[in-house]
């Protein structure tokens, strides 16, 4: 390892995630395993701060007058990072970028992807690899403004909804998402203009407290609608890949019973490491987060055309139990969370026809999903970094782990389901994702993620001044020790 900088006579790493015991334990264990053998001092910020006193955290994290007492690495909650101290520092590093709205705000991300696609041109976009479902983003403060919006910015959405009146056309649903909400708050399904208008009028009558709970800090008028203000609408994927998880523990897979398990909708939670300015890595152990109830197509006869489909069937990030109530801690039940790789061998179903796709989820399908996920992540983060650079500042001394949600489904133009017809769609990107969603059963996966992230992002940063030091960089698309390089682009040269 390189000799410590003169301004940092000893290298110390501060680990501090107050209120997130699961994350704190995994991060602390990972830092001790990787950094302590290299001569680092690892500081348990939560223990040093003495419990829940917020002023103690402020005192601990703030830089003292003497440079010798500064920490070399801040692996902490975003709100505890001393960004003013870290700006321009070549000898200190932090675990979050200071600004990354281009990624984590749904409307900013949609705008960045759209702007980047216009810049590179349609000839550069693979037809078999769409980044997102068809998407519209807009700003709306009062429900009465919807008519004008549909005549102007959302005219093609209006045309798509009006096509629902033609009985020869396949029914299509849409999803409305508040741009700044999280945990599935405010996500609603609709199929026509009346349904959309009803949702917006309901939001307009909502309270400011409701808007605050949905994750918005905007203080405009218009009730809850005015508070949320920024929205994204996406087409509902008609043929999601459904799986029927049973007992998928690797040690007991051969002992599974033949009892039929219900097919459920799921989305992939992929953990993505971004370093400096900019390399992007996919952690190969992807999670599958399931809806609590068996899947039913929203256009099935079980749902009246005027009714909004049951969200427990179609939304996989609401953390709802089957009884419709959220869990006490807001996290999904463990029977709704699996490693995607461990689902190989489970029954696979076409979400539209409910017909078997060949009985089982195959290793070939898993590898194709992993490859498509890496490509989708690479293109997404490049679009945000290039077209949304104002809203994502890629500091060279910063790194961050994002939680990226993606949906797997069948190409609607394919004649029949098959490995080559699988697609992966981007849903959203989350900063400081809730790692505890993995549950106790998969805690070792999160610790391994943190350990590998420190090896990839932290150690090279502090070794870069060593004379003759050379790094073996993987090629884009290749996996090395559990991480696949998705993007390698030097975008930040400010230093």
C-alpha cells in the first residue's frame, strides 16, 4: 500500500449509519476485513457517537482544526458527509456523490435518458435493448390543467389511451409515478383518461402531510398534487416474466416438493457501484423482489374495466404483505426476497398468456438477464452522466452504491417466449438503498458487496500515488471477483 500522505499521518475510516443497524454492521465488518490488514484504523461512528444523540454525530464527522485528525475515508450516511471539507481533496474520499439528482429523481432520469438518446441518434440504440418502458415526464400542479397537457406535451399518451376504445386493440395499462417518491408511494395504475383524471383529482384533494410522506419537499400549492408536482408515466409491461419461488435454498433444492406454487411478478434489485468520474460496476448477486400475491393480468375478467388493479399483484416495491398492510419496518417479508441465481429451476410463466414458457427458469435465461442488466446499467449511467451532468457531479474522490430496479419480460413482438425474446427494462435508481431489504438470510451478500466495493473503490484511490503502481483493469462486460464492469468513461478531469 502507498505511504500515507503527509497531511494524513494515519489512515482512518469512519463508518457511521445511525438508525440503520443492518447497514452499519455489514459496512463495519467489511471495512475491518479489508482495511485493517492494510494498517488502517476503522472507527465505529455509531459507537463513538454514543447512541442516538444527533449532535454527537455532528461533532464526530465535522473536520477538526488539525488536519491530522481528519478521516481519510468517510463511509457514512449521506447527511453526515462533510462535503465542503472533501471538495477538491486528493487525500480524502467519501461514499456518496454530493449531487446525483440526474439518477435518483425519476423525472430527471427520464429527461436525461431522453436527451442522451436524441444526441446519439436512433441508429446507436439497439432495437433489442430498450432502456425503459415507453415513458412520459411532465409537471402538473392542478388537475384542471390535464386537458391542456394532453393536447400539448402528452398528445401521444392521449392517442394511446384513446386507442383503448377500439375493441380490436390489445388493452394497455399505464403507471403513474411521482418523480420524488420512494418505497412505492403514490404509484398508481390507470388505462384511460378518466382513470388518470380521477387519480390526479384524488391527489389534488390530498393533504400536505400525505405529500411529505411520499417523499417530496416542494411547497407549491394544489394540495398533495401541487406538493408532488413532477410525474412520470410509463407503459405497463404486458408480458412480465413470472416465477414461482418455493424452497430455493441451494442446499435443499433437490428436496423441493412438487406442490404447485403461484406465479408472481418480481423486479430485480441490482446493486451498482460507481467510482470517481466514472467507472460503473454491477454486483453479480442480484436480488429478486416479489409481489405478495399471485399474478393476474390487469385486463383479465376478474377486474372491471373501471377498477384500478390490486397493487399487491402488480407493484413489487410497496413492501406490502398479502393482507395489504405494510410491514412494521417498511420492508418486504423474507419470502418475497431471493437471489435471482437461486431461482434457476423454478417454474417460469408468460405474464400475458399465463402459459408455461418451457416449465422452468433456465441457466441460459439467467445468464442472458445478467448480460442485459449490465448493458442496461451501462447505458443508463452514461446517459445520466453525459446528458445530466449538471445534476450529477462525478467527483474523483467519491464513490457510491446505488440500488437499481429493473423488470424482466418478454419481447411483445416475439411470436413465442424464448431466451432470445427476453428483455430488461430500467424502472428506477435509488441512492442509499435499504440494504436491509435483503433480510437476515442474505446479510452475507451485502457484507460481500461492501467488502468488494472497498477493494474496488477505496484501495486504488489511496494507492494511486505509489510509484510504478499498475492496476489490472477488467474490460467492459467482463466480471472480476463478483463485479461486472458496465461502463468505463473518464468524465471528470477537474483535478
